[in-house]
């Protein structure tokens, strides 16, 4: 009986496709535990302020009227008259209508902490630790609670793996653009997870690309290519004494008036208070430039006289600085309020599910081949062993984030 043979070209295409599949499988599978952890903490970091809002009752206020702005002078008055404060570091406006303003302070005993102040009345609603859900999740996601110069490159290495995974997925999933409306089939668990993986993948292509590019940029920055931040350079003989809360509060109003006069279009979102390193008030916020952090638009004022030292406009940034400033808003989706944070949270969940579902597909396939009564559990065990030595690296990195957590909690404890 004659044996059918495939054309040479067809065989070559199958071999190439199979090679890309192995690349995709290796990149997404070997470090799946670590990838899932980074994706999950990043997803939760998008709504970390909201998690703090749920956990800390003093952070909640009744939403003010439409278009209401924080009363900065009342907030400062509330903070400066609160007992036990050695120094005020800065104030952040409420991130949404139901949030209090947050004031970073140093207590008399050297501990760092926060005050929650009503943005309209200036009433202090409560005290909070410096480390909350927002800080824990951001630090775990960004650098595993390790020193930044060590942790950021480790985490950002995943961006290069994501790039390989993205390219290989497009090579494996032929005519992927037809998959946007292909719902998962319910033939069996293996089929459903496979279809879900492809469906989540095609819908997340833009998001995976965005997170990959910003992750690579963070890596490049950490390797020494970070852009200069607009700031005032003080001479060595400039007064360096940190101003206490009462004195700073007395001098605040003059600087606020000067900042508003110098830049009427600046929508103030945060205020940095004078310190030993920077003897100036710094008013930061939003203007016409899109996708920049508040620090890109700023007015610096002299503490003693209220005189304007410098003004900065995000529209004047060079290309290098603009890329640097837009990385964070794009990575975490904070540039459009809840209109962007909610989609970023949803697609972050999809990104996490891509990593988890990839392991599930492997486990179900192996379990089905074993033909046992509990194929998934057995397949999961085989999947764990299939990760080989890489599983220990992934597990060690995840555990590191938790092991270093007490160091984070103690960092600002005094």
C-alpha cells in the first residue's frame, strides 16, 4: 500500500509552526508561577487605592458637588494643627470624589505616616500607616520588595519574555484576526481552556503589546537611560533647614497664591513641602500635555518669600523625557480616571488568565494522556515537574516578595 507524503513546502511550514509552538510553550510555561504573580499584583495595583479605601474608613468622604476642588489652605491648616507631627512631606489631592486628601508626614518619634483630611473642610479624619495596600502591591509588582536597582531589572526581564511570547503566539495562531468572536467550545475541559486561551489572547493583544513596551522601557531606564526630571538645582549655600509644620503652614498661602498667578492653567494635584534637601514648595498637576505625570507640570516657590523659582510645562519636554513621563500612566492606566483604570484592571485580569490557562492546558493534556481518574490533579503534578529547575527560580522570586515584606513595613517605622 502506498504511503501518502506531504509536499516539501508543507512539511517545512509544519516544522516551523511546531518550532514556534515550542518557543511559545517554553516562554510561557517555565516561569508561569512568577509571571502569574507579577501579572496579578500589577492588576491589583491598578485598583490599590480603592483597596485602601475599603480597608481604611478614614479615607472615605461623601462626594462633593460636581467640579468641586480641594481647599488646599484648609487641608494645610488641618495638617499643621494636628498634634505629634515633626514634618509635612507632601499632600495629594483625592483620587476620586469619595476619597479624602492624603498628607504624608513624619511623626515626632521619626515614624512615617499619613493623615486623611477632608478636602473641603480640612478636618482630619484619621491617621494611617505609610505602608498600605497601595504601597505593598506596587512594590511587590515593581521590584519584589528588593532594592530597586536589583528588583526592577528582574521583574522587567519578563517584558522580553512577553515579547517573545507575543511574536510566537501570532506565528502559532494562524489567521488570529478571525478569533475575536470564537467562543470557547464545551466539548471538554481541555478544549474549553484552549479556546479561552486563544480568545483572551487575541482580545489582549493591544494590552500585551503596551505592557511589554513599557516594561522594556523600565528596564532601559534602570540600566542608566532614565530621563532627567525637571527640577530646581539649589546652590550649596542655600538654606537647607527643614521647616516644621507650623512654620510651613504659615508660609503656604503666599506660595499658593504665587503659584496660581505664575501658572493659572495648572490644575494642582499635589504639593511637595520643603525639606532639608529641597527648600521649596513644589506645586504639581495637570495642564494641556497628555500622558505625563504631575511632576512634569510644576511651579517651584521659595519658602521664605513665596517668590516663584521656576515653572515647568509638560508640553516643553523633549522626546526622551516625554517617553519617560508617559510610561507610568500607560502602564497602570491612570491617565483617564476610572474610564481607563477599569479597562486596565479587566485586561490585567485577562493577562493573568493567559498565564494560568496556559498551565491548565498543559496539565489537562498530560492528565488526559495518563487516562487516570483524576487527570487534572495528576497533570498539574506533571506540569510542576515539567517546569524543571525553572520552577524553583520562579518560586524563590515569588517567596522573596513576601519574605522582604517585613523590611518594607519596617522601612518607614522609625
